[in-house]
């Protein structure tokens, strides 16, 4: 159904006939870590997230998985090579 409070007219899975059924009966404003994210929209209570009703919770376990401004850095892990096996392989044994 469409939200009638924070983002009026926006389809939201938390809006029901009895109003917002999210835990605090409303979305929550974005947190500092969200700054720069493209999913931030202006709601009636301030800046909110267009995909997550509780931005603070999205950051409790680390990086928000919906964030557009930050991505997980995957470090280049060097594969450990056993020098003995490598020399045998190179020698064609
Ligand atoms: S997607 Fe994540 S980082 Fe972006 S505004 Fe929403 S909660 Fe914040």
C-alpha cells in the first residue's frame, strides 16, 4: 500500500490499513554513514532511506548492503604456492 506519512504516495510493504506497521510506526532518518548514498530521499521527517526503514540497523553489522556510495573492498589475496610442488610442475613431473 502507499505510505501516508513519511513518504506519501510511495508504495511501501510496511503500510497497512491500520497505518505503518514498522516497529516504531514510522521510518527512521538516515545516519551519518549513509551520507552520499543515492538511496536517500526527503521525507516528511527529514532524510530517509528509500529501501530501508531503519538505516541505523543497516550499519550495525558493518557496511550497509544497499549502499551506493561505499562498496566492500575485496583484498587481493595472493595464492600461496608450495615452491617444491611448483618446481615439480614446472619440470613436468
Ligand atoms: S541504502 Fe543503506 S546507506 Fe543508503 S541510505 Fe539506505 S541505509 Fe543508508
